[in-house]
């Protein structure tokens, strides 16, 4: 993560650069301040009570029932997204066969099961984002896969590793309790199950719980409403590839302009009679440049190419140096620019401050390009201006799209910029911003997912470990783990989450490394006849201290950013530093896990 640069006299000539770094820094600060609000994360509503129907599964037939299970399995994996599937696959490779997936949705896929909105697409290159490509023997059709292809790949993984066998779909875990007498976890679900498992992998997903904006009057709206992660094709018509013919006589309002909205707005604009896009903070929209897979390139791939490509990308986007850039897209382009400046200036012994300044200038340059792109692609100068992001590139998830900005040239599409404030009110018939009420038939919430809330709230169940201690209690003052994965007092339980682990833009890469690690530990337990494996208190304490210490470095940068889920809605200081990812970067984290396995002594874990 880049460092923030405060009040540094620029060594660069504004005329040469074409912009004044001081003025830009001040503009960024002013734009951030416009968006800051005292309620931070509390501005969002939990999706329950009168809003609970917004998270019903629209993709299954109603009325599913089955007999409750009161049996025992070797490993229960909670969540059947890429995390659960990778855990299942790596455990299968390690010789474990008795694996049960438990999943709230009606099938595997996780994020890609739920997010079927029109235009849903992977924003990381598919050749590195889709896991287990060599194992499954699949090459994606395009550089950036659309959602149906990714969902089909999730299913292919489940087929290949027999993970459909015994899987429990449409099933939510309601409680999980360690039974000392049998050294097993007892897992209860909303289907009346009470099953036992020796090991549990919790692959609940980091962005699994939709969140609602706490806008006054939102409960009074009488028109149709849905969240983008539960797209209502009965209402809109069509499918994820478009043809939304149900909207041709409808006035649509969409709240949110993050990565999801950027992908579905072009489809809404194409079909809706009228589309209002309510914006609080614009996203940065760089070139997408999707293209079909080159068969010649595929023919030349050598075994091991997939891991190599994932590592190459991850090295570059983590600020590391690699001889070549295999992915060569907007993600690596940003980093290439930053590194080029540093390398070209022939100053090998740069101080961290000097490096920080150069990175900031490279970031300004990149964002100037992004802002110029809005001018190029949007006809109306006022709308183009409103679509320009004024913050550093990695303050928010960067977006890449070739049709989003031109959508605002359509006569039926209007950008309603709220200047960082969000919409004022929702009425029975529309949305109010300032003095204007925009009448709509349908309100689409592209407002994202809970990030800063408690782990157990997002999981939907608490975990009761040794001595009746609840995970929510143990983590009340911040997360406590070894490697983000094991908790003292919570034996035989693996957590798959980016917190206290290696954050990367290519999330399946982390899940793959965690799965390999989990499979190694489970296999070692089987080979050595260990019934129980658990982090020692000392190892856990040491890891928490490491996480907190390294996190302090990122804090200054996050404070300079516009609010969002990356910086705890503008209050990075109020998020417990313990809940951060490993600050040494994901590549260092993966190397650390690999070295730990190579040592072969389960350092920091106690076994029985
Ligand atoms: P985000 O959290 O990124 O965006 C939510 C949007 O809702 C923001 O624009 C936010 O504005 C806006 N918002 C919230 N409350 C209000 C309000 N009261 N008034 C007006 N606007 C409001 O959610 P997304 O679903 O877009 O994306 C979530 C994440 O999912 C991404 O960051 C990315 O990691 C992932 N994703 C990945 C994709 C992929 O291809 N791999 C595709 C899509 C998503 P503000 O910015 O001001 O907070």
C-alpha cells in the first residue's frame, strides 16, 4: 500500500508534469472531507426484519425440504464459493474423502452464485482469477470472464473433486460448538441438522452480506426494490447477458456507483425507459480491453503456468519487481508506472519518504489519465466533470469498463451527483436529492456488502470453543489468530479470510494458498494420528502483535483516502489494527506459510 505524503515540497515542476501536486493534494483532501460523515460504518442498515426478503434466494424454487442430518463427517466446509471449493479440492488431493460442503445458496459458486446481475464479469484476468485451471483442464474463453462462465467453472471443480457428494445446499449454519468429550465440532443448521465433524473450514466469504444504505424513508418506498446480488429477472426480463425487455416502460433509480454498478449500468441504460444513477463518489474507470483467448498462446503453455502467472501478477500488484509483466492490464499498468518512475531516475538509495513522493506523483499521473478519459468519453462537460474521481488510485477498488462512461451520453440516462452526500430521502414514489424528487418505478441497490462489521455477524452464527468461550467474545477487542487461520481455544477449525492473512486483489490466489496450508495440516494430523490441533497462546499472541505493528504503516495512507470500505468509512483509526491483513504483503505471507510447512514441525500449533 502506498504511503501518504503530507506537505512535501514537490521536486517536480508543475509545468512539466501538467498538474500541480500541491493543488491536487489539496483537492483530494477537500473531496474526502465532503464525503466524511460522523456515523461512519453505522450509516448502513443490517438486512433483516422488514428488509429480510431482500436477501431471499431468487434462483431456487420455493418450498425445499429435507430430513435433518444427525451424522458425522471428517471435514465440514462452510461455504461453497471458491474458498470452500479450493479447500475441498486441496483436501481431496491430500487424500481426504469424507468432506461435506454446507452452503446457503442452491448450488456452489458463492459470489458468482449470488451476483448474476447483467454484465457481471470478473475484473481480474480470468487466467489468474479462476482457480484450478490446470487441474480441471479448462481455459477461459476470454481475458475477462463473464459470470456464467465463472459459475460453470465452480461447478466443474465440485464435479471433479466429488464435492457435490453429500453437500447440503439451501442450508444455513446456525451454531457451531466444540464437544470436548468426542473432540468433534457439533454443527447445527436451519434445517434441523446436528452433525459432527472432526475439522471445520469456515469459508464464509469476505463480501457475503449485502448492506443497505440507511437513507431516511427507505422503508416507505412503494415501488419495486432489489439488491444487485439478488437480481430480479422476473421483473427486469432477460438474463445476465442483457435483453432486459421488462424495463422498456420503467423508470429506474440505481443507488451506488461502485464496481457492481459500473458493470450493470450500461445494460440498464440500454433498456430502461429512464435511468437515474445516484452517485456519492465516482469510481475510477480505466480501459477494459477484453479479448478472446488466443489459441496460439494456449498451445504454448507449459505445466505450472497457472501458479507462475498468479505469482507474477501478485508480485507486481504488491509493489514487487518481476522480469516481465505477463498479465499486462490496467492493474499491472498502474504499478508499472509507479515502478518505472522509481527505476528511471537512477537513484537506487531512495529514502522511504522520497519513494513515497515519487509514488504519489505517479499516482497523480495515472488519475489524471483517468479523469481525462471522462472528458473524452462523456459529451456533456458537467456530467464528465462529476464522473471524475479525486483520490488516489488504491483508495477504492479501481474499475475497468469500456461502456460505463459512454452510457451517460444516452438521452434516457441521467447522472444525479450528490457531491459526496448521498441521496437525501426516499419517498413512496421516488428519490429526493436537494430540492428535486426523481419519480421511479424501481429502486436498485448497488450498495455493496458489509465489511467492517463483526466476523460472527457476517457469518450468521457464533462459534463456541473450549470451555464455552464464544468467538464473538474472544474477538470483542479485535481478531486473535495465528496466520489468520487458527484460534487458541478453537481447535481443528480453520478460518479462511483476508484478515490477519495476505490481502491480494486476486482473492482466489489467497484462498488457494490457505487451502494448500489447511490440507497440509489435516494430512499431517492423519499421518501422525493427532486428534486435535490448535494454535498455542504464545504463537497467537505473537502473530497478533506482528499484524498490529505492520498495520501502523498503512494507516496514514488510508486516512488520506476518500471514505469507503477500504478505510472503515473514513475512520481507519477506529478499526482495530488487529483486524487488518498481514502488512508485509501477500507474497511475503504466502512465502511465510510455505517456509512454515517446509520446517515440518507444526510450529505454533499444539497437538494431541
Ligand atoms: P461498493 O461497496 O464498492 O459500492 C457501494 C456503492 O454504494 C458506492 O458507490 C457507495 O458510495 C454507494 N452508496 C452507499 N450508500 C449510499 C448512499 N447512502 N447514497 C448514495 N450512494 C451510496 O459495492 P459493489 O457491490 O459495487 O462492490 C463491492 C466489491 O465487490 C468491490 O469492491 C469488488 O471488490 C467486488 N466486485 C468485484 C467484481 C469483479 O469483477 N471481481 C465486480 C463487482 C464487484 P461511496 O463510494 O460514496 O461509499
